[in-house]
C-alpha cells in the first residue's frame, strides 16, 4: 500500500490542475470544484496509509470531525454577504496551520536530540512559519475590516514605515540567527528564536494590513490567499510531502496571478495597494455630496418614476455593487430583469473586477440568483455598450462608477479603470444614503443631471419598482 501513495498523490495533483482549469469559466466552475474536491479526498485517504501518521490517526480523525462540522455549519449558516469575511478566515486558517505544522516539526526535530535541523530543513520551515503567520494575522485584520469590527478606513500613524521596516529587519535578523545555528554554530536556544520570529511575523501581518483601506480588500484577500499557498508549499518541503508542495504552489501561483490582474484592473501597482492605499475619508465628505460648486444638485425619484423610465427603455445595464450584497437583493434584481425582458427590453450586467469585497463577489451573488452567465459582462466588454444604454441601473456600486477616476487628477482613485455608467442616456442609482463608498470619497456621478437617486434598501427599492412595473402592465 505504501508504494501506491505516490501514485495517489499524482492523481490528486492532476485533479487540482484540472479543477483550476475548470474555475476559469463560470460554466465549468462547479465541475472544476468537484474534481478538485475528489482529488483532495483521494489525497487525504492516501495520507492515512503513510508511516508518519500511523500513531496519530485518532487525533487526526478527531481534528477532521471538528473541522468538518465547523466547515459544514459555516457553509450552511454564513450569509452570502459575509462570504468575503469567510474567505478571509479560510486564508488565515490555512496560513496558521502551515505555521503551526512548521513549529511542531521543528520542535520534534529538536526533541529528537539531533540539535538544530540542517539548513535544508530550517530554511523552508522558517519560510512556512513567517509567511503563514503573516497570512494568519493579516487575514484576521482583513476579516475585522470586512465585518466592521475594525475600521475599514486606512489606519495611518506617524512613523508607520519605520515601524514596518524595523519589523522586517528584526524578522530577518532572527531568521539569520536560526539559519546560522542550523550550520552547527548555535549560540542562542533555537526554540527561543522560533517563538520570537513567530511573534514578530504575527505583528507584521497586522502592521501590513491595518493601513490598507477597505476599498482595497479584494486585492488584499487575493494576496493573502497567495501567501497561504506559499506557506503550505514550504510546509510541504518541511514534511517532505510532495503533494503539499504541489497544492501550495498551485494556490500561491494562481493567487499571485489574480492579485496582479486585480491590481491592473485598478491601474495601480501592488506596492501602491499595500503602502499607498486610499480609504481615509475627509470629515467634510463623510455625509456625501448634496450639491456642486457649479450649481448642480442631487435629483431624487421614487419607485414609480424609476419604473416608468425602465419601461420605456430598450437597453438596460445593471451595475451591481456591495449595496446589492448587503441587502441580499440579487433575487429581486433577477425578478426585475425577467420582467423587463418579458417586455422585450434587453438587460445586461456590468461586472467590475473589484466590485464588492472579494474577487468575483458579484459573480457569486448573481449566480446564486440563477442569472444566466451570458448576461454577465466584464468591464472591457460592457464599457462600449453604455453609450447605447437607455438606462444604467446602479445598485450600491460607488467607487467603481465614479467619473473622478477619469477626470480629477487630485482624486485618490484617479487612473483606476471604471465602468462608464455616466455615458448612458439615463442613470438610476439605488443607495441607502449619500454616504461615500469604501474609498471614502464622494461620487461625481450623483451630481450628473441625467442621474436620479432612488434612496432605500436595495432589495426593498427594487421590489417596489417591480410592483410598479407589474401594476402598469
């Protein structure tokens, strides 16, 4: 049976690759997920037959039961609006697990009386420990920002770069000391160095994510996912487990590619996201704009007027944002789209890469409401269509529709590609209030003369528009 384990790992690795390939398209994503999950099941079963785990099977089974129950309960109970927070927790759990495995394996080597593990073992152990700890604490802060426990605004303080740099230098010094001890010249207790490195890595994770504004959370979650994958790969080297190396590398590589794509979608470098994130709203702008210096004012309408405007349209583009997620309005939006299409009106959905609070957030919500995949268009596909749209219906999307990104060089989001909502013939914006989005800046779109604001909870507002359309039918 032992000789079949590498073959089982190879089969699992192939399924992981096929699963990632399936995730490249919404139509094959579900099947890709199932293929990868089946491969993971094969890998777990095969691992039980390795010599290293024979004595710890009861503990492993107990851990699997606890984790399985927690995962099942979370999957069933957590609302779709909280899915970004859950993804952040998943990232943190993976990174934390890799860090703990590295610490325990290092401790076991020391306890065996062989001294500090050799350089080839110590280096990946350190990498798994540091990267995993940073992912764990950073993900915890990301969770707090998304959940509202920690302020979503960018937290800045005097001497921030000095503190961050000092943490990096201290971690590097401790790691160097541990690597030197692995060469047989130990002067400090290696376990003490491991503990100190762990603590500093945890603090660095907090220091890294805390200054990043909530508007950049999708990019941060993707980056932390890449960190977790790299930590798992390094833990694989520590344990001499080929499958962990393959799986971790796949996650790290795909997470890195996704992070770069999302940074590109915001027209910002990753360094700018990490160290120059926007998100600090000015006190004057906290309540949102009520009028412009050029005499423009906010125009508000009711569900009746919105229904009339939509009923006379030929082309409607729906722009979903986090407001749709908060209100759980995806099913109401689907009902509205079905009603409009029954009247011969063409309806499309415009998806910005960083709309929401995690990569693909809007796609997940709309898929839950069974919105056809061919109705979803990414930014490059849909932007030329806005000029031909009679109505653009914006539901809670703030920063990704702000024209200041194109026209105002002093704006924090200047240069970020946006959805060209302002080029539609008419714009209806559904929002609870005039408060700014996560970027903390006002949206010039709301002062556009062709923009009408429909205030209220997105689900309730869309439901009222649906009622008016049915009444007029």
